């Protein structure tokens, strides 16, 4: 497994295919992706990607975690664990003490629990605002 930084437009085209495969409801806009984005690869094949958002508080957020649906499942599973750990360690390096994420994937929820994350609330809804008049 190899960790590398997100390369921007070059990577974004590929990851858009992954998000579409997984039926993400909202199209991800590359302008809102954090400067802290990691990609995990193995033998030159990208396995997964994710971004860390930091704030001016002790809180950070893991977002837009996506897996390559065309890669071997075992490699992707290993890559996702490595990705989440790398993003978490980066948050700690940035001085953050609480790492949160919003997800809709039961399999990712199980993975996060396995890696030491705890569910903070049930039946929550997430709201976003993208436009102002």
C-alpha cells in the first residue's frame, strides 16, 4: 500500500466515475475538496481516496471517502483502513482532538467502528446550503 496526495483534476475525473458507480446523490464539486486529500494505491492502481477538513477549533472532519469499485475487494478493504488511519493521524498532527464524519454507508460505518470511531447520534439528517440569493 502506498499513500499519495490527491492530484486535483487528474484524479478527480477517475473519482467521479467511482462516485457515480456508488450512486452518490449529489455531484461532488472539485472546488469544495480540501487541500488535504489522500489516495491509496497498490501496484499503480488507485484503491480509494478521502479528504480531511480542518477548522480553527480542535475539530476535523473526514469526508468524501470513496473506493474504487473496479479494484480487488480485498485490496480496497485494506486500503480503506489505511486511508482512514492516515487521515486520522494527519488530523492529530494538525492538533485536532475530535474527528467526525457524515456517512450513509453501512459498510463504512462498520469499518469506522472497527477502527475505533463511535456513532455520535442516530436518526440525524445532514443539511447543506450551496447557494445564496
